[in-house]
C-alpha cells in the first residue's frame, strides 16, 4: 500500500504491483514488462490503471500526503545483474513527472552514507528520513529543491529516535518518538504538541498520550491515554467543540482492577556495566520480602518499555490461587545474544544473569 487517499480520485488508493514478463508463442498479447510498478485502484468497483510503469530495479515507492508519488527506491546491481546491497533514491518535484537522483546528500553540512528515506511532506516539499548522529538514529529532513542539503530535526545522545508519528488516512508526519526510561514524543506540529501536553495534565495519573488517528480534515482525533497501571482508554476529541469523549477501554476485563506499578531500575553486572530494566510490584506493596520472577530477553535490538505489560500483570495474576499477585517481576534487558535458551551455553548465561539480579 502506497497511499490511502489520492487527490482528485475519490475512493481510490495506490498499490504496488509486480509485473512478470510473459513468454508465449503465436500471440502478441503476452506482457513484456517486468519489475515493480504502482497502480491506482478504485476500491468501489475494483478497476485499476497504471500510475507508474514498472521498473525492474525498483524496490519501493513513497507517496506524499496528497497521494502523489514522490520517491522511488532502486536497488543497485553489478554488471552480471546481481544485487550489490546498495540503493539509490529517486525523487520528483511537486508537479514533475521526471525522476531525479537524490545524490550527495549532506546533513548539517556533513556528507552521509547512512541516510534513508521514509516519508514526504508535500506542504513543505521535504523528505523525512533517518541518519546516524553520534552513533544513534536521528530524524532528519532534506528539501526536495535540488540542493540535497538536509538537517537534523530530532536527535538524542543516549538512545535512537526510532519512530515517526503519523496521523489520518493521509499519514501526515506530525512528530517523532524515542524511548528512554519512558517513551516520549516530540511533535513537529505545535498545536498537536500542546494538545497532548494539556491532556496529559488534565487526565488522571498523568498518562502517556498517543494521537492514534484523525478524520480527513483532522478536526476529530483518536486519543489513547495509558500508563503502567492502565492498559489504555480510547477517546474521541473534537477540536471545534473542544470535547473529549471516551469510546472504549483497551482491555475491558481490567477496568476497575487495581494494577501494580512499573518502575525503571538498573543494576550492575559482574563487569560493572549497568543493565536497565523494569520492576513490577503488586498493588500496595513496598517491595520487601517478595519472591521474584526475572523475565530476560535478547538484544540489543529489542528492549522493554515503561507502560502496561500484560505478561507480568495478567499471566502471573491468572496463575495465582488468589486475587492478588505475590511476586515482584523483573524485566531484565539482558544481552543474551542469539544463543538459544535451550542450549547449555544459553542456560549458563541465564543463570549468571539471575545471580547478578539476586546479588
């Protein structure tokens, strides 16, 4: 799926299509095209027409919020036709049918080879992408004016900025997100940023606010408010009427149930390296004299995050003979690597981790 809305084409979407060359004897009707293209498909009657002719080296297309194709990713091949692992980005201007190569990109004046694109903002005529800054992923933007001179817009010196925040059927980019001890969102849209901040203050227990969706005119917004003790409530917010209406609970069976708190913690490993994790305690517990369950996982690509987690809260709760959990659950972000837990080496690593947590 490339676009859910296309200006001037009501009820139509853009979808990629893979063309395969046909070979047939005695006919001229066989298709001789091959590669990756894009079709405009009417979802009401199923009719389609070619929006972008197939390109044998194309691997992806990106449209802007108006449904115009603005970026094409082409995979590079060697003289024998084998993929080299490299990509080249092609772009179009707002009203241009010709593809131009996005080359020699600089970010804050420095040439980059790690930059990759993910979205296009038609209103500002820029592309959003990610690049390495100080060893961490950062969100950058590059104007599509031919200068290929971009800049960093969201970066951290401790974690990756790993998500773009988009809303509505147009998938308009409105911010970026990253996770430290808790997930945070930096909004590019000042109005939405203020709204999220005001809602976090107004709703009970200062929950995390996520703008999950929007109407076509973005006058009505779907808001999810959640925390470590609340799986989340979905609200409908009307910007004109300035009204917030609850719609449904993310986990209806847990409404009114008292949940334990989740606290970010860290502890030293045997080599002195501090390992981050999250500690879930039973409701009304001070954490003293409790048996513990340790939930390690692989890494470093994966990590836990602060918030409601069904595993330590509902699975162990259901396994208890009474209504209140009596375990403290430690989610340890251990770097067990690719070792299988069933192997002797993997088991030794787990036992070492348990010793470090217990000590």
